[in-house]
C-alpha cells in the first residue's frame, strides 16, 4: 500500500467517532454477497497516471473483507498504439470503428494494461486475477458500420464468482466473445452497464481524474438526487456534452438497480473516503426521492416525524416538544427517513432538528434536504452537541461557529457579529428537546 494512501486511511480512521462510521458502512457492504458489493470502472487515463494509488485503494478494500469487481478501459493507450502502427480508426456515434487490424492492437493493449493493474495490486500483497476474455458474451453491434464492435448479450457470472471465492479481485477488460469465439471490442459504458445489470451491485464507482461531476463553478458536486435534481440539471445551460451523456448513462444504470444502490464518481485517492464516510469525496448519485417543502405544521405527519427524530438521535423527545414548536417550515423526504424542521425564535430562523436515519446515511439524502432548505432560508442558526457525529458536516456547511458549554452554535448568512453574539447566547439558553 502506498505511503500517501496509507496516510489517508490512517487520517480517515482517526477522524471517525469511535470507528462507528466505518463500522456502519462495513456492516452494510458485508451484508451482501461479495460479488454484489461494487463494480468499479477505471478509465485508461487513471491506469496511466495513478495506477499505484488505484492498486492501493483496491488492496485496502480487500484487506477489510470487501471484493470489488473491477472493469478497466484503455482509451488513451489504444489511441497511442493505433497511431504508432498507422491504423486509422474513425468514430461513428461515439464508437470506435474497429477493423480486424485495429482489434489486434486493441487486444494487445487491453491485455497489457490488465496485466499492469493485476501486478500493481499483487505488489500490495493482495491477489488479483485477470479476466480479459470469456466473461462478457456479445454480438456484433453492426459489423458493416462499426466492424468488430460488440453489444453485450450475457455475463458469465460463474467466472467472476469463482475468482471472488478464491480470494482474488477479478480484473476485467472491455473485450467480449461472440458465438464461435470471435473477439469483440466493447464500449466501456456498454460493458459497465452489462456487468451492473447482471451483478446488481450496491455500489457502482467510476474512477476519474476530475473526481466528480462539476457544477457551474467547476467544483465537484457532493451529491445528486435524480428524483429532485435530474430535470433541473438537464435544463441548465452549463450542463453540456459529456456531462449530459454521463448523467443520462448514470440514470439508465440506476433504473436497473434496487433503490439502495448508488453511483459514485471519485479519484483513486478519494475512493476510501467516498465509500466509508457520510461526507464522501466525489459525487454520489442516487435515484433518490423527492423532498417535500411543508409550510403548515398540520400537513406534517406527526408520528412519522417524531419516529424519524428519535430514531436518528437515539433519544426520546419531551412530550411537549411538538406543541411547543413555533413552526416555520419543514423539508421532508417522501419516506420520512430524512428531514429538517425550522422554527422562529424571536427574530431569527432556527434549525430545530436536522435528522437522518442510520440506513439513509451515505445516500446523499442529507445534503439534498440541506441544499433545499438552505436555498429558501439564506440566514439561519442551529446548535449541536459537541460529540455529534454530524459536526464535521456542519462545520463544512456553516459560515461560523461558537462553543457554549455542551453546545456548538452554528450560523449561515449573518455578518453582524454583535447580532451573532446575542443570538448565540439565546440559543445556548434554549431548553433541551430530549428527555434526560
């Protein structure tokens, strides 16, 4: 394991509250058959530039008992090899037209890159096994138009599961076999879709150099809830070309998977943090669910709201909490697995409760709820007990914070420090919501 990756992992583990966060994810990931934990797609540029970091991250997953199914491309390497041999390969509809000569080059390149990754993982003390051909069955997509380009028809899961049971990480290339044994070049997205459809994994991960889908300011978006964000993003002028195609492809992937599945886009060095922390490191995409804005307390399901809050905090609310709310608005997931309740305290908006059930953490629901109410409430305050595991998220989101005894008071949108000091004192003095 590389020194930088080891340092990242040590820092990651040391920052977790009693290891609860990583144990929660390990338990969740370990609950499924290991061939269904994750499909990880690695681009050819990553193999060129970050193969050691990639191998280290994959080795770490194996060390903690998780076995990803790895599929890699080799686009830049293939471009260079074809150019060096003077083989012309035009593209039609984004697909590389593959002649017999080009297929020979592609086979050599894919097998060579596959071996490099396998050996890099083995150098970390973890076994890996090449599955360059024979796993993905395919037919020619349109031989006259595209040449030897395949469309997957079947995935031989027995081969993958045999490698997993042997204790090795299976490493697949984007090559398929047609009836009669003809080798075919398969587009990376098509190969990923076939694997995901056959395996039904909890996680689908794309490793990229950028490390996520970028917003209009060029910064990676933390999470995307397709139920509430897809139409808005597809209508945005700044969402163009490759990003539009990637969103469409991810939506298509997720629609074939259980609601508990998700797609992550991250870097090799960010992979562990993306998988094992609530905050993540990259972009998390889920089909998700709609977040409802409720402005009348009577429209909020009292029993489900209280169950959410008590389940998330592991404590019982005082009997008069509900009636004592000076209700401003609530933002609640359809399933009542995540939500926020904002109240009016004198002359300021107070985030009274922000609650996410344990089984919903890591789904991006928290950030989706937060993003929605923060957009309609540009100025608000809230408090949190100092030991709250969400405080790292709060600190990242807040404009400022002050500790007062057992509480840390946070705020967003208030620049007047005299007013902040006054509000902080009033919030610190608020009675507790939960029973002792």
